[in-house]
């Protein structure tokens, strides 16, 4: 990853540490410093994992994260179900851009998913457990004191992502191929085995 994401060694280490510990990681920085690209490059190197990516805003609804309500299932069988394909519920890695711009409804939903890895909506027969390993958030700034502080605290790993500092790094970025082929791949089983080993580290 460091061969295509120059001057991002610390951010990459935090991303890997998030996977190993099943914690969540926040990247703070101006637009264009490769916050989302870092998570994209990470996902390229993980086989058997699913990713969900979303730009949040005040108008974001739970449907955009959890999937649309299955109206046919409600009409025919009276069951509250969602279609979860390609939604956040189905993902191992989640990347949320402008993560602090969400409304209170989405905020409460995300807290449950980040803490317990569960979705529990009124009308559901049973609590839904999600396969989330780590949630990566990106923002231009930290939230002010208030309702978002508890949400911000869920990101145990944090990085302020700076602009590229070295001239040679900037030149290399301009001249390197846009698409890079990963030389190292991890499977979902590799990650789970490593997570088990990490639990024994004092």
C-alpha cells in the first residue's frame, strides 16, 4: 500500500491495526489527501471481504445504509424486512465520508452497529448481527462538543492526514500508474486468525 500511497505509512499502520483489533479508524484532513483512496487500496488486498462506501449528509436516511424496506414482504406476509444486498449490513469494511455530517437518526443507528455489531429496528423479529470488522470515517474537522462527541469517541484510532510534503513524492504521484496491482493479499480467514493471535498479546 505504501508504494502507491506515499507519505502515508502511519495511516496504513492504523488501518491494519483497526483490522487486527476490530476497532474503528478516523481520518481527519482536507479534501484530496487520499483518505478514501487508502480504504479502497486496503480493500483491494483483502479477498472474500465486502465493502460499503457512502458520503453522509443531513438528508441521509437509514434506507441508504441498511437497504430499502421490502414492501412485498410487508404486504404479503406482514413482516418488516429490508433488502440488505450491497448495504452496510452486508459489509466487512465500511467507509463513511463526512462522517460527522449525519443526522441524529443515522447517528443512533451507527452507534449500535459500531458498538455491538447489531441492527435492532422496531418491527424486526430478531436482532440482526452484522459482519463488520472495522468502520473507517473521514472528515475535514472534529465535531464541536455536544451530541456527536459520544460518536466521535467510538473511533479509537485517529490520524490527521497532511498534504504531501516532499517534492519527489508529489512528482512520483503524478507519474505513477493510476491502477496498481496488489502484490500481497490477505483472505478473511487470514484476518480472523490474526485477530485471534492478537487477543493473546498482553
